[in-house]
C-alpha cells in the first residue's frame, strides 16, 4: 500500500470479523514499531502479546470495570461528533480487545517515572513510545488489518502490570488490538482538517 494511502486509511477499529492474524504479520507490525525514533537511541521497549481467549480474558478483566465507571460518569462532550464517537466507543472498550485477534501491550522503560518531570524532555521516553505506537497503527493498516487503542484508566495499568509480571520501571501506555476490520461496522464521522487551515506562516 502506498504511504499516503496508509496514512489516510488508518482508522481506529472497534469491530472485527472472526479471522486470525498470523504471527508473521504481528512480528512485521512490531518490527515497524521498533523502527520508530527513540529519545536515547536505546529503544527500551518491550511488547506482551495476548492471543488465546484465556490470555485475553485474564488481562482484559480490568477494562470491564473501568469502562463501566467511564459510562457511569456520563461525560458528555459538547461537540456533536465527539459525542457520537464516545457513544460508539465507550460500550466497546472491552469487546474491541477481547474480539481482536491479537492484543499488544507495549511497554517502555522509565527510571524516574512519568509524573515527576520538571520539563518536557523528562517526557521523552513517553513521547518515544507514542512514535512506536503510531508506527504499529500504520503497519497494521498497511497489512490490510485494523487497530484499536485504549489508554488504561484508574488502577488498570498497575493491575495489568502485576498480573503479567511486568518488571519495575516499565510503563504500559495503552492496549492495542489488532485484527481484520468488520467492514460493515458503523463509520464514525470525524472532523477533517487541511494543512491550509492550520498553518501559520511566520507567526500565529
Ligand atoms: C492518545 C489517544 C488515546 C486514545 N484513547 C482511546 C481510548 O481509550 N478508547 C478508544 O476507544 N479510543 C481511543 N483513542 C482513539 C481515538 O478515539 C481515535 O483516534 C479518534 O476518535 C480519531 O479517530 P481515528 O483514529 O479513527 O482517526 C485514543 C487515541 C489516542 C491518540
């Protein structure tokens, strides 16, 4: 797939058909992640892969509880398209990983944590893992697959870390589901912007 086609085709997918993704595809996708820019050139990134029903159900159990809290909190964004997006996404927070062929849990190393920083460069390792994540999302698209994304909330991240024996100093930025998109699923409208509306030549 041509590069800009991949960029424009990538969407967050939350509904899947029941079709297996191969381990070779997943390895190519993670290799794409590992090619991302790294703040300290060390690429201190690891990936836990969940594939069997048992593995997924065990590690995803905490999503069900937290996403119920998200639903209960009834956060209503004031923008109509965002409301539609939330209304569609929140009830799917568990299923969009449970029903994905693979779930990737990316992990990045941080010695001093990410909450005690004094300037932006203190977040470099966090920024780098998001470069990894974007490469993964694009590589999945290039493979003809889709990807779902969720940020762990509340104690979810710590619970998953404990359950999966993640060593100290590694942080989980998100869950990534990978699978074959259900092409019949509802398409969520997005705001579309073009460079001409966003560029400020010289100054704002
Ligand atoms: C930092 C970040 C956090 C996100 N968190 C979630 C999430 O917790 N649950 C979810 O369903 N989607 C999540 N998304 C996906 C966004 O909802 C999605 O990217 C956005 O609606 C734009 O749609 P698109 O990805 O199809 O272009 C997240 C995306 C980003 C970049």
